[in-house]
């Protein structure tokens, strides 16, 4: 066992996303639900008029699925189902922001499901899988698939599917049926354990069989049953409860997890009815989730198909924008220009305009008709100092998302080799790498505030510079039909 600090865990998570390494698989247990308002087992015993777990097992195993549901429907929800707790809000938002992609939970309640909906993940972005309902042979291909990106697997069943494992024999059978496909699907993956003691032999075997590191996070001491594990990374402290861990993660990693006010209404009856969706004109739809954001970022190559730089699709005007530095433009010659989208699909494009009023352009390209990306909305407002920003890179050795902040919102003149001093640049605390040139810099709402033009490749001292949208937005609006 190796002791780690919470700060080291945060840095590991941030590096994984920035470098494109696999995220750890999250394992949740009863501790997560109890902290979120679900009563503990003592309350369940009282509900069934049982003195202990043995009596409860005798009681529940004689009830069929519908009887169990009617008995437990209220017990397995919070006192106010309309309220999503901060712990689940933050976890769902971290999933949306691509810090996690697989969540395993032994809980039967709908708390994680509600949190994903509150975080405004589209149905295409996440998949809810219920063990006992899903065919075991479908488990491995679904967990390994790229889309939907986020998967939640309920290991012991689900309240609303009326398929729940309560007795030790039922729990053992549930996990026996999926042990092999889970082992194949999660092989080599690290696991982050929060709110679970790993007391259950089957669950502990499942975690250990992945072969990766096990990050155990909790408020108490590491249980003796896993303390001798060489692959264990223990992050413990009295403050590290479920309802604290994920909000602290989100705050430190720059992920907003505040849910809409309507979701926090005192009850569903008080929530206003959603208005009828209005008809939208072409170009008004734009990226609303991290997955939309990633699909709107492309790499740009010359006729040889080798990505040279990053660009991004705007929703209105619907064009591709990238860094128009002269050497970048020369690298795309001779044409035709190739756009590489999500999944490596290639499309042909052409230059619409190359603005040379500034050393970095922008260079404006045509969006291929076959490229089905929502596009980013353009926000030409000047950024504020300390504003949280993010970028996505599609070319080079380090593709993926990087989060940071505006170091100084004042425009500066920065010496850029081999150009010399370049005016109107804004400094960011944001890690980049070769291939980042032209990558969009967006705010929390995915509004494009500029694009990357230069920076340091040192991840320990991340400094980069963007050419702000306030300097080039009017060029696009005035000249692109």
C-alpha cells in the first residue's frame, strides 16, 4: 500500500485527461447513498420489522419482485427526489467533463441516474446498464464502445427495473453471471473506490482482477482486508466523505456542478412545465456538452492526410476557424485540405478566407457537408482574469482536453519566435503541446473566447497564449454569408 494525498489524486486525474490516458473506473457503494439521504440498513430492518440482517434475509427472500418494489420504493429514494445532492451533482459533472467514463455502483437507488440528467448529458452521451436485465454477453462490447461515452453499471440491479439483489446468495449470483465479461472489459483499468468498504468478496475480486492500481478514498482508515495490496493508493482523511470528495474534485479541476434552479425546486409538483421547444434556424444549435465540444474540434491536414494543427467548427457562421500563421498556411499547401473529425473520418475542405491583419489570422475554412458537428457558439466578449477556460486539441501527440484559467485578461505584446513581438495576445494558465495551434479556448458554457497560438510545453509551468475572439469575430460576421 502506498499513501497518497488528495492533491496527488487530483493531479493524476488532470494528467489522464490532458494526455488522453484512460480514466479510472469509479466504484460506489452504500456509503454514497447513505450520505445522500438514503437511510442505512438499520432503517431497512425497522421497515421490515426485523431485528437484524439475518431476519431481513429470511423476510425479503419470500417476496417477489413487485412486492419488493412496493416495499422499498420510498426507502430507496431521498426524502425529496427532486433534489440532487452536491456529491452526485459533482460526480455527474466530472463524467460530463471527461474525467470519468465508467461508474460501477452496488446501489439500487436512482441517485446517479437523476444526477446525470441534471448535468444535462444527452441520452446519446451516457448509457445506464442494469445487471440482471442486460444480457451478460452484451456487457463487454458496450463497456468497450466509444459511444455512449459514459456508462453506469448497476451491479446489484435497480429499483425501477424491479430487479434487485438483496440476499448474499442473490448478490453472489448476480456478480457470478457477469464476472467474465467484466474482467475482459475492465482489464488493465485503474479503479477509484469511494463509499465502498470492499468487504464483499465478489466486489473485491472484481476490483483486483482489473490488474490496475486501486485508489481507495475515504474518511477512515484503510480496511485490513486490502491494506496489504501493493497496487493500493490510499487517500484518507476525515473530510473525504462521498458528499465532499467529488465537489472538492470538481472545484479543484475547474468543473462547474451547479444544477439548474428548476431541478432544485422543493418538489416536482412545484417545478414549472418546460416550454414547448421553439423552431431553430440552421446554425442556432451549438455545443452544449463536452461530447458536443469534442465533436466540434477537428484536426487539419494537407493532401497527405497528416494532421498539422487543430481547428474548430463554429455554429454561426458555420465555418472552421484555425490559426492563420503564415507557416501554418504554407503547411497546408499544396491542397486539397483534409479535415479529420471524430473517429478519424476524413473530409475535403477549402480555404474561404485568410485574414492577415494579425500574424495569427484567423484562417477560415469551409465546413464539409458530411461533417455532422453541432459547432461552438462565438462569444466575442473580453474574458476576465481568473476565468476558467478549457481547450481541446485534435492534432499532435497530446490530443484531448486541457483545463486552466485566464492568467491576465489584459492584452499583451508577446515575443514569439521566429516572428518577434506580437500584439493583442492574452495569457492563460493552460497546458498545451505541439499541434495545439488553432485549438479553441472556451468558457464554461462552451462559448469560444479565442484560439491557441503559442505557449510552453512544460506541464509543470503551463503558460499559453490565445488570440481573443473580440479581435476577429467581426471579420467572420461581416464577410461570411
